[in-house]
């Protein structure tokens, strides 16, 4: 089965992989999760909204549960009854990692319609009938193949009437997004592995942008 969905129509064992997150975060990590600046996070900690402590070297350590509690509170403010949330697809060919990401996503309980796929081909097949608003793809193959996948995704998205946001996560520093055209899909390249902390921050940012102006 290529697609792993996060809704209740697909059941997974109760013993799914538990998220391996540190109980404490750095200021930068907390800022990434919340979609805020590091200065704002420091201010929230100084005002005791976020709980934490300082090391002997002066570095801040913020309690993960405090960040999640704050996040949960802001999410309730950002959601608008009756407003459609963007559909997100997440793709990774690493089966173990994919299962871990799916388990973490359920633990976060974010109300975003999100599906998980183990290959770009499977995702493209699904996208022909169920086009997402956002696509996150981890690329682990050689650079030449990554460039071909980038072209394929760009060509696919250009055929749709609705713009689509694509984020490519890769360890290759030589992969560059194409020139962006107004009204077409936005393609972003992020250097690094696809990890739970980054995905949580990305999806939280999506939630934040759902807040009405």
C-alpha cells in the first residue's frame, strides 16, 4: 500500500512508533516549531508564557510541553469554522521514517488533512484525482534524478488551474528551484533531512497562515 493517510479511515496498530522528541528545545528549535522569531520566543519565556531555564553558558532551554501547550492555544484562535484547511501530501521513500512521521503526526493532533506516500510516483498518481495544496517531498537519490523529479513536479503542477506549493527536502546543495512565475506553483528547496521537528514546524506554519487577516 503506497498511501498512508492520517484520518480514521485507515487504522494503524496502537503500538505505532512513538515520537522521539527531546523534552527541552533550544530557542531556535522552539521558534521553528511555533513559526515565530527567536526574539519573540525569548520574550515569551521572559514573561513566563513559555517554561524553561538557562544553562550556565546562558543558553535557553524551553520545555517541549510548554511549547506544545502554547501551540495548541494559538491553533484554536487560528481555526475558522467552515473554512477549508489546505490539503498536504508528505512523501519519503524511507519506509521506517515514513511510519515514524505518521506516528508523530497523529500525536500532534493537527487538524490538517494530510496524506503520507512512500514514493513520488504514488503521490503523482493520487494527485491526478486529489490535487493537494501543498506537497512536501524528501529526495534521497542522486542529484541527476532529483533534477528530473523537480522537472516532473513542475510540469505536473503547471497543468492545474490552482497553484500548488511544493517543498523539496534534500541533502544536495546543488538542487535549485526554477524561476518562479506569478500565479503558478511555488517551489522551495530546503537543504537537510526530513525530520519530525522540521515537519511539525512547517505544518504549524501552515496552520498559522490560516488565520484570517
